[in-house]
């Protein structure tokens, strides 16, 4: 297991002295000064300001402002790329221009720094992340983990050590995660300071519209830890040295040559019309146009019902939609459907639209395709007004390989934010992989998570690609069987797991109501157990195996479906680890794959979805199974449920982003689609059209969400599966006081079919997939009352008889829990 300990990898940094093993002063940095930023002297600032005056005046007069007026929007250094190792970790501190010890940082020096760097940062009640626990509870939850205690305790000790180092050298995780107040552009009363970590660069200068792109006007100074800095004093008339909305880049002389890069911490970037590269934008709108949040963030619901969305493709028209249109048109739809959370993809800026937002280039910038930062804030505030949580699909698992716009090769080296060599490249995704053992990578990513929660009021995250992060094989060409050796061995990237522990610590410590969901297909034990108990700290695991199971079954005949296999897949979850489940997400909607509706109905969807003509057997079967699959997934699959927009009504066809032809390095030619947006949109009009069969599917999904809202069955403590009958193709289970009856048989309907229950009394239909409103045949009488008997059945103390038609699902509720409205809705 010793090989799991992180190794030391240094990029241009002096290797620190080992921790002393004998007596003497064992404090970090004892006997030598702590490193600090090389702040520019006032003389250097004044000298530079003389050259800038005329240039800025000319730039302001030229009108080179990309963001129109009226539209709306922490630093320490480190040992350059020193990874954590089993000895003491040396990390740098910042002072106000002097090299001081860490003890001095707790006094006047630190206060002076806060005044200089943070300027007019808002005053608020201090927030802190609770200290680490002992990490031992996981062994009580799952005694099988005892056999892997060495690995798990090493993991937890590394986490505790990093927390300790952050506390000592950075002032705690709360302060460390606000490094966006120190890196990048930050304004004070005197001017604007720009800082960037680029240890590989030989020289650097800030260029842009404000200085006519003159690389000699605002040259930057570099400290011994690779942090570059320049201070731009206000103009003589008191105006900002960089106009809001003007273009900026950093020009560096690097080992790879001279290059202009978008600042890594940029808050906004745009692609000029007709051009390929993006421009960084200095985004600092006047106070009168900044969006002010008006509505409080909703409390986290016990049951999560997530509507997964993409702003750009959320219009029925073939175009890129906007934050404003999404706010006005899509959010009310989500609320009406009964979901209580909206998950938004592709928020972080990504140069390649067709990447679905997963090849991020600018991590702190909301995508400008859809509007301004202020537009996004308005969207989120409106969602909060509607009582919807807003979750962000955040990408910390990898970064775009784009060297023009992103982090790849930022300082001209291969090892800046990423691992070197093959370990730093994802061969399937064609992207770069972060080095989570690097102090500055931790600063960047933790601050990024904090930025979105703090600045934009997101209510949490769905972390993408977590399986890829946690293993050096990235989960590729590997089959996870559940053997614990697969999770706690040499293939585990402990640095990445510890980063996930840190970011979950940060999220839950500072934002107790925030939600953290991890996309993991491996089934990593302890994944959704709190960090203080020894877990990775997610609130939910995304239960990805369920969607794969449905695709597998739809390639088979109905007769071969095994009821026990379906139930096992839906319920195969780790104890005390919550899951968000789904029957399909955006993955199944992409070109080259099929949605469930398309698997079931295929080409018949083009001609037989209108109610003015008879349906085909394929359409009848497809609509029936589409409803059954969604309800049983919600009923048994987890404590949360997710649906990708449009799939609730069986959106036809697939998603295909606009693209031109391309030839791969291998020589293979891939035809484009003439840059068409025709299949990069959501035809909500189909689900709304009451003359189409899509409407009934949408109505069923809506009724399903509202049923869960009323009864909270996903998170009810009582669950009992009383029947998995292979010959009858029937599944019966209880969730709380509800009884779910599924008949998957393609032909057989059963009269007087007895189902067991826990609670005696009278039951009535609460939801019926066969109701005419939902596109069914109306074979069940909703006014009927089902009286229980004391006759036990399927190991249940009580039972009642029902009629269960073929390919239907019906939910029965105690009559005293139902209202006339709910009975009417089930018809």
C-alpha cells in the first residue's frame, strides 16, 4: 500500500527540506521565512502608470467595449507544483509585501493584506468549515471495510494533513476557497490588481483594449513561487484603469514560445463574431446594472426531483436559447411539471459547443453564448422564487485540451495544472487531467466551487466524471464487480479522492443546505457518507447502472425480461448511501444513441403519434412501457430522481449539435450536419399539443411528480417488495402507505389479483398509467374501493384484490389519505 502515497513532482520549485525527525522546533518553516507574493513597489506602479495614461484614454475613446452597458455580471502562493507527501507540507503565505513568518500572518500583516487585496469586500458574519472528525464511523457502517483500514486511514490522514496545512498557511478552508478575491482581476479603491500563477513563463504582460495591446505597457513581476502580478492605478480622473467589458489577455514568453492567453481566473469570455478564439473580458459592471438577488434560496427538499437541462438547446426553435428565455419560458414549465430542482448543464464556458459543456475552457466564466452573468443570476433568482433548487453540472474531472482559450499549456508547459505525460491526458475524451496533488490546483478548484455558490447562488452541484477522477484507469475498459480490491488498490487516485473530500467539506461546511451529487458508475464504498465519518462526502451518488439496464432490456423481447433482475438493479445500492436514479439522461439522447421512447417506438413515432389516426401495436407498447419504466425507476431506484428535459414526453429523435465535417488525426473522415441546429433543440410544443400522444406521456410524468410531492415515497423509511413473479411478470411493492402494482406481461391481464399490504383499511387508485388522460385504455375504475382482509399474502399481514391489465402500473393509496382532487387527477 505504500505505493499509494503521493509522490513529489516539482515544476520549477525548490524541493523543501524534509520534516525533522529529532528534537528542535518542528513548526513548518521554522528557522526560515515564509514565502510571500512579490508585490510591486509603489515606484514600479507609478512608473508604469505614466505610460498607460494616454493608452487608456485612447482605448476608452475608441469604444472597444464588448459587454454593452446596461447588461449585467484571496491569494497566496505555493510551492510551484509540489505534491503532498507523507512529510510536513510547506505552503506559502501572503503578507502585504514583506516576507514574514506564519505567526506574523495572524497579526497586523494579515490585516493589512486584507485591506489592500480585498478592498471593499462585503462584510458578513464569518463562516467556518467544521474541523475534521475521526473518520472511523465507516467501519461501523460496513465492517467489511476493516480489511482495507490501512488504505482508508491513509486517505483520511492525508485529508486531515491538508486541512491542517490550509488552516495554518491559508487561514482555513473558508479563506482558501476565496482565492478568486486575490487571483485574477480584483479592484480596490486605488486601482486594479491582476495576479496569475504561471511558473513556467519567462515573462508576462497584461494586454488588452485598455493599453492598445502593448506588451511593454503593463509588464508583470514574478515572485519565486511562479505568481505574476501587476497593479494598474486608477486614471487621473478616478476612472477604472480597465473599462468594463473591454478585452484582456496575458502575453507570456513561455518554453513553447510567445502566446496570448485568456487569464485562468477570468469571469467572462466571449467569441467575437466570425472568429475562432475567445477573448477574455474584464467584467466589472457599474453597481446600478449589477443584478441584486431578491428571493431566498429554497431549503433542500427531502426528496429530490431533478429536471436536467441545457440552456442553449431549451428552445423549440433551431437556435441557441438564452438565459432570459429559459427563465421566462422553461422554469415555469419545470415548476408546473412538479419537479423541485433544475440541473443546468454547460454553464462553465466551453469553446466547443458540441462538447455539451464538458470541455471547459474558462472555469469561472458562465457561458456567454446564452447571455451575460447578470442574466444567469436573474435566471437563478427566478427559479428560487418558484421554489426550485438550481444545481450546476460542474466539471472538475478534466479540462479542455484547447491551448488557445483554456488552461492547457497555459504557461507553456505540459505540467501546469495537469499531470505530465499520458497520466495527464484522457485518451477517450481528448482532454487534460488535473493534478489533484498540486496545491495551486486545489486552490483553483476549491475556489471555483465556492465562486458558483457564492456569486451566483447555485444550490449545489452534480460533479461530472467522478469515476474518471478516482481511478488512474478512469473506469475505462474496466468492469466493476463490487470486489473491494477494485476500490482500494494501486489504481485508486488518492489525491483525487481527497480533493473530493475537501470540496464536499467546503460545500457542506459553508452552505449546509447545498446539495452535492457525484457521477460514479464504479460503486465506490463510502462515496455518499459524510467526510467526518470517513466517507467521500457526497449527498447522493448518481445511480448510473439503472439506465444501462433499461437499454439492455429493450434489446430483448418482452418475454425475456426478468422481474427479479429489474428489482435487483433498482435496489442494488449501498446501505446509508443515497442515490439519484434515472431511467435515461442526456447521455442516452445524444446522436449515436437512442432515448427510451425511440428504442420502444422508433420510426413509428414519425407517423402515428397523432390522436386522429389509429396507433400501431408498436406505439401502444412503447407508450405503456415508457410510463412503467419511469414510475418503477422512481419508486425503487433511489432517494432522488432525474429526468432530462423533453424525455418526460418521449421526445423524438436524438441530440446532434451543429458541426461541420472533420478529419481525425487517424485520417478518418466524419461528415458534419451542415452546422444545423435542427436536432439541437427541445420540441416542448409536442408535449403540449393535446392532439398528440406525447401529451398523455407528459401528463403522466407530471402526475408522477405530484404524487411523489404529496406522499414523499422516494425517501419513506418503509419499503417492502412483496412480489416478483416471473411467470405473471408482476412486481408489487410498498413505499410508505402506498402499494405499487406493475404488470409487465405483454398479453395477460389478471382479475381479482391479490396483493399484500402492511396497513389495513380501504385503498383507492392514486395513479393509473392506463388512464385515458395518460394515453391509456381506461380499463381500471378509479371510483372502486378496495377493502383489505386479514388474509395474509406474500408475507404481508393484510391484502386486497385488484384488476391489473397488461402493461400497466397502478398506485393504490389508503382512501383516507386521498382528496377528491387526487382521485380526479388519476382518471
